[in-house]
C-alpha cells in the first residue's frame, strides 16, 4: 500500500476533563480483590460513576435509581436522552425491583442464559427513573456473569445502569486502555480487569410484545433464543438497511464507528484483493481490517481491530462480511453500523468510483 499521509495519528482526541478523578484500579478477574471491589461499590452507591469490565464489553456504571448519577452517564457519553440504558442486577431474584411483569419466556431465558450476555426488555416498575428508560414503559435488564461485575453488583446491592464505556456512536471498549482513551475525566473509578472475554455486547431481546423480538444480536445467538422460545423475530440489517423498528430505540445505522470511513465487502478473498489493488492504483490509501475467520474469535478482536485501523494512515478501511455462525451475526451487525450501511459486492467501476470518492475526500 502506498499511502501519501503516513503520519501517525492518535486514536481519540483528549476527552474534555469534567473534574472527576478517573483513578484506575487493577483487579484480577479470576480472584477480584474484596477491598477494591468494596471501594468501587461504595462509589456507585454514593452516586459516583464506575467503569468496569463485563463478559461482553466495558460498561460505565451508575446507581440506577439515582437520577443524578444516571444523567451524568448520559452527559459523559454524549448520549441522546432518547436511547435507554440497561439495568444490571447481581441475580435474577432482584428483577422485581425494576420489572413489573415476568412472563414465562423471561423465566425460560433467565434459567438458560443468566448470568450471561443476554438483556431482556420487559414492562418497567414505576420506581425506575424515566431517564433510564428514555420515558418508555419498558426497561432492559441483564444479570452479567463476569466475576468482577458479579462481585461489584453483590457488594453494591443496588441495580446498576451501565451503557458501554465509549463516547456515543464510537467503538465499544474491550480493554481498560480503550475506556481511558474515550472517557478519562468522566468516571470516578475504572476497574482494569484485562480484555473482556466475548468482545461484543449482550443480545437484547424484547419480551413486551406478542412475539419475542431480537433487537440486537450479541453474546447469546439467535439460534439459541429460537431453540428456547421457538419463535423470535429479527430483521437482518444486512439485507434491509432502511428498516428501523420502533421497539429498538438504540439501533442507529451509524454506530460503533471509526473516524476513517469503513466499507463492508460481501464477497470472497479474490474480490477483497481486487478492490485493494484497484483502489491503490487509483491513489486511494486503503487498508484491510483483518479478522479471524472463526466468528467467535472475530468477536473478541473486532473492536480492537477497528481502533487499530483508525490510528493507521489509511483513508479508507475495508472489512469482509463474516459467516453468521456463533457470534458472526453480532459481528456483522456491528461492522454494518460501523460502515454506516455501506456494503459492496463487486469491483465494477461504479463501485470503485464510490469508494475512491469516500477515500479521497
Ligand atoms: O453487553 C452489554 O449489553 C453492555 C455491557 C456494559 O453490559 N452494555 C451495553 O449498553 O451495550 P448500551 O447502552 O451500549 O446498549 C444498550 C442497548 C441500546 O441499544 C438501547 O437502545 C437498548 O439496549 N435498550 C435499553 N433499554 C431498552 C428498552 N427499554 N427498550 C428497547 N431497547 C432498550
Ligand atoms: Mg453502546
């Protein structure tokens, strides 16, 4: 690749300081230190913001019933008030504090997938602040399995609202370094428990309607949900880009995005090589975001790979579409949004013209 502007840029601009101390505490995920966990839990209970690892991605946590702390999360992320937050609980027996109805489908999914990367949208209790639910009559709940998250929630004994610990619309964080680069100055404490095991967010399933609806593919696969419930609706975004369901307020087309334009390539290695060569011939500084062929490994790598692509010298990034097995559907969903819906299937001159414009503007 012959790139004209080979200077090294930084991944993220230095975030605006907000006066919070943003102390980083290292925690062993296999044996979380009690005193560190208790300190972080006390900070949450007192209305502070604590960033922590989960089995999916890092979250930016706040006491879910403290409206002031919750509004600091929205402000710190730059998240629109219309996009509701997930409430994290230590165990299923706490759902009654936030959820008003617990259908049979929820019982079955909880028995099979909790604790774990599954979020259920259910009718809310009136005690849940409107800011968490974005004024909707439903609330999203999940019981995470990561030992640090579990220890933190058990120590705090309060429900914890936690979006992914990135600025709104940006790439989700899978390491503490990602959180620091996105939100330093926003959180009071960050628990550094190393890379998150899964690497993509939880599956979000809406159980408020007549039929279960998959709002976001994630750590629990669609096939596993169908296996348990028999009938689960899902709009495959790769084929229906314009469909945005009213039950899925957070499913923006532009999301998880690097600053460098990204394009998905739905084709084989021959097509990808042809696009790279033909674009380089046209003077476009283009790079490939390489992911492991195994979809679960790809999930683990995807956000880090997008960040690395963004700090390189490329003006245009290409990435191949994955098989939908395992976590592949979730990875494709994230890549599709990171690419803002741009998918190419051939290397015709019309496609090359489009990509040249994208990579040279
Ligand atoms: O894996 C995860 O779920 C991570 C970790 C930290 O737990 N959290 C996370 O949160 O991904 P966030 O805020 O980045 O994404 C939450 C998603 C958004 O798409 C939001 O719109 C949706 O869940 N959501 C939350 N409450 C909802 C509700 N009441 N109805 C429909 N969607 C809801
Ligand atoms: Mg997020």
